[in-house]
C-alpha cells in the first residue's frame, strides 16, 4: 500500500521545487499561489500571493491564471500539499509549475518578508462564498468589489434595487444622491423604504437599509438635487455612476458630468410598462446624447404621476443596472456598452438594439472638448 508520505515523495520526483531564496529573487515576475486552507492564513502570507485552497485549485485556476505559459509557484505550510498540487496543473497544460520547498515555514525561517493576509476575512468568506466559487470573480474579484466606489443617482424606483444588490454583492462604498423625503406613494416601487420611514430623507432611509443588509458597506449620503453647480464635486472620486434619475434633466446632466470626469455610467429608465438599460463608457462607444441628442419638449415627457408605472418594472431594470455595474467593475462578460436593452413587461419581451457612437454628437464627438454642464429644467420635466 502507498501512504501519504510515499505519494508526496513520488510527486517531488516529477515536479520542480523552488527554494525560498529563488522565489524571493523572482517575486514580481512569477505567479505565487497559496494552496492552504483559509483558516491557515492567520499565520501570515507571502506578499502578493493569490489565495486558492487546494480543494478548489483545479476548478478555479483557469479563472485566475489564463496564460498557461506563466511561471507558477505553489506553496502550502510545509511543502507537501503544494508538491501534490503541482501535478494536476502540469496535466492541465500549465508549463512552468513548481512547489516552494519547505513551504511557508521555510520562507519565514529564511527571513523573507511576510505579512497579514490581504484577502477576505473569515466572515467575508462566508458572506461572499457563492461569489468566491465563481472563477470569474474569486477572492481577488471580491476584494476588487470591496474596494470599489459606486455613486447611485436617485434613491427611488431604480436606485433602490440597484443599491440593494450592489450592497449585497459587497461593493465597498456606495454613494446615494437624492434631495427628496419618503412618501407613501413611493412604497409601491421604491423598495429601499417602508412605512416607518415616511417623511425621512430618502438618502437616510437608503443608508439604514444598506448598512442593515451588509455592514461591510460604507454609505455616503448626498442629500441634494444633482445640479450643474454640484455635479462634478459629488461625482468625482467614484469609479462608476448608476443613473437612477427619474427625469430627463438629470439623465443629461449625469451623461455630461461622466464625460467630463471620464467615469462610466449605467443607464436605466422606465415608463408605464417599458424599461431601458445601457452602459455608457466615455469616448469608448456611444453616450446618452448619441441616443437622444436633445431633451424632449415638456408635452412629450409626461410624469410618472400622470402616466403611471408598474411597480415591479423598476425592480427588473434596477437589478439589470446592478448586474452591469458589477460586470464593469470586475471587467467580466459582455456589457451593454454600444447596446440598448429594451424591456416590454406586458409582452415579457427583451429586445437589444445596437447603438453606434454619433460622430456629430454634441457631447462626445471631441474628447478634448467635454460638454459644459448646464441645468435642463427649462427644456423638460420629470417622466418617472
């Protein structure tokens, strides 16, 4: 019979082992992977190492290391598990895989630098376990979400579901802009709020909901109406803007300030039983003005109070906005950049339209001449 020690000894005859000194000299040019279990990380980690437990290595490695030709050094506590782990990677086609001789203990004994893990805490690993298991996300992706800053314009029908799902996903800082207070007419669709918060500022109600859902999330409240005077100061510093505005003036202003600051925006709009969503990346694809060059006249822009809106509809579009925001932040998948998603709730039908950048667009035609910020209240009025 073959025991564990025999398996390790046999593996070491078939793989390359890297000494701590050799690894120290090549840090920065090799991919270092810690195959220990999460509860071992409190002992310290090698700086810059990817944390991928041995049990998930074969399943998740290709989501983290796409180039089979890069040099990979695996390490565990004493060098046995990493030796065994190197074999399947070689069989998967990774060409330059080795194991750290003596593991992390030998690294520390050699006097090389190590520190506290820069990864998730135990509580965070439990909370985001379903994310971490996705190769497209993993622990590095979740850390990226926790370090991201997203501004949500509007704490209403679209902003509510978008913010809730972004907070649940672990987006570390969420800003909310709104100058309104909670009213009973909001509760049919604005799921941030409840009856106990009627007359409370919407941004404060949103903050209570998001912090109660996920204490990892910092909520920055901006109790103000977004205007040409304050837009740059509010939007600056965020990685991405989710436009949950309920009127045309806000949509045009969000578009223009995002162009000026070169920040991507996630568009959403609703009307009666129909909704739309898109992703606008400044000067890389169309902007909102490529779709609608000028605000519509007041008679063509009836308000939600006049025309009505099905309460579930903003939940559909707002969650799509949250999905697109996460894809942009992680750099995964095919976003709605250059496409307009149109949803008909009565027919339960999605239609995707290709939208090209307008070379004569008054806002994005010339990257060196970003649009001037103006308030559009005289041109149009709210629609949702």
